């Protein structure tokens, strides 16, 4: 590795070192365990919603979906904090702190499954905080080790969540049926002990570290406001969060929707289909983003528009086959967003600025991602139908994709 004048790392003629590939593997595992668990929340949601409804809880769907939304929202909301900790403590230490909070949140949740308010804090906030502090360093460090093929590398790392999303739902469902939700969460917490093991690999390139002066590092402001002078970034930071209001609604509610409309079929199969398609989508969009003639934001536009349209089309699904096709479509286009966040940020800014750009963007995305699924759950509680919730979720996602046209018209 060597560092260019602008701070961008490049591969040496001898190729990438073992450390760089260990970081890819570490990112794959961290992304897989953390987001694979988050993406499988629909299995937990279905069980919680059933328990709450049987106990006579008002707005059971809303309260159960809020727990999952809080975990996603907290994950993204603390991304700016995560990148600041990365600047001050380093990628490795930040990820280790995140692993501690994630394990603590999951394990404590296993003792509080009958108290939904407590789960807001333990599963929603504490676990989400841990995911943020563990995942953000694993994503931000990729641009320091890879210049060429950053898209495909980022896509492969983000494929971890897709692969784990395929495996976790049936295992989680089986554990809930055989052992109960309490023990299922405890076993999940034990599995996350692998995170601190692989997080040890998260270290910046040696020459990059040698060229950094501690006194200059300490003089850097906590918040890099220079990135907000980029009109292209501002448009991206408006359009992407707008699209994400309804982004997760289908993913959270699809199992419940299937149980109502297709009671003879197993809804978790749809989650597995989404995971399988997401794995392919992340590799596909990663490869496409490395094609210099293709603008990366255009790929995000297409994916947002498609997810919004497919969410609306769920209402008109007339057969299980159609549901399978929609699930594959949702998963495939879901493979675009997170895979391209890093490459787009590193296209706009130098590495020392890109990490905070990633953090700020994900922080802004936290609000709509948190609000969307509970709003859909509340609308369902009132109407006992998913027609309105899916329509309300799909429209903003489509509108947000259209907003991003402005970013393509601005020169950075």
C-alpha cells in the first residue's frame, strides 16, 4: 500500500496484503452477525406481536414493530458518534466497544421478553448502539485499504448480512419453537462473542498510520462541517433519508402479511428469499459501481424506486408465487443501498472526510427508518389491512428516488 497526495490508498504492484483481506473477512462477519440478526427481526416480531395481542395489549403491532425499528434507527443515529470515536480511538477499539454493547443488549433482552417497554431500551437502543459502533468502523476502514474495486469489496462485505439473513430466520424460528424466545436471544448473544475476535483485524494501513501526526489528529474538529459545502452531498443527504421512510416496512411486516393472506405458507421463506437475493444484489451492484461510466447515485435511484414500487405491489399479490417474486425483488434492490454508501462517499471526498460523510448520512437516515415500520403497524392496527400501510410506505420511497435526480445534475 502507498498513500497518494490526496490521502487515497492504492495497491502496490505486489498486490494487497493479508491484513487487507483479513479486514474484508472481519467486515463480512461483523456485518453478517449484526445485520443478519436485525434483518431477521420479523421472526421475533411475529412472536412478540402474538404474545402482546393475547395479553390484551393495545396497539400490539405498533409496539412490537417499534422495537425492531428502534434497533435500526439507533444503529444509524449513532453512526456520526461512531466515526468520531474512530477518529479518536481507532477502528479496532470502537468496534470492540460496539461488540460489548451489542452482546449486553441482546443478553439483557432475553430476560425482559414480557416487558415491551424494557425491550425498547435493551433490544432497541442498547443493541442498536452496539451494532452502530461495531459496523461503522468495519465499513469506513475499507476505503483506507482499497482504492480499486472498492465497490465490489464493499458489496462483498455487505453480503455478510444477506448470507446470515438466509441462515438465521429458520434457526431462530426453530429455537423459539423449541426453547422459547428467551433462550433464543441468549444463544444469539453468545454467537456475537465472535465479533470482538474478528474486530482485532480492523487496523488502518501501516504507512497511513505512520504518516499521521498525533498533534494534527488532535487538532481535527469533532464534526467536519466542510462536507456540508458540497451541494451533491446535501442533495444525497436529503433524497436518501426521504426514500427510507417506507424502505423497511415490507421487510418488517412481510411475515405478518403472509400469515394473513397466505396462511397455508411459511412466511419465513420470504425472509430467506430476501436474504438470498440481497446477497446477489450486493455483489451485482458492487461490480456495477466499479464501472467508471456508471454513476453510483443512479444505481441507488433505481433501487429506491424499485423497492417503493414493489412495496405497493404487495397489496396486489394474488398468489404465493407472486409473493416469492416480490421478495426476491425486494432483496435484490436492497443489495444496493448499503453497498454503495461507502463508494459514493469516497467518490465525493478524501478518506479523512469520507468517514464522517458516511456517519452523517446514516445518522440522517435513522429517523425515517425508525418511524416507518411503527407507523405502518399503527395503520394496520386501525384498519386490520396492509393496503394503506404498504401504499403509504411505497410512495415516499419513489419520491425520494426522484429527488436524487438533482444530485446527478450537480458537479462536485
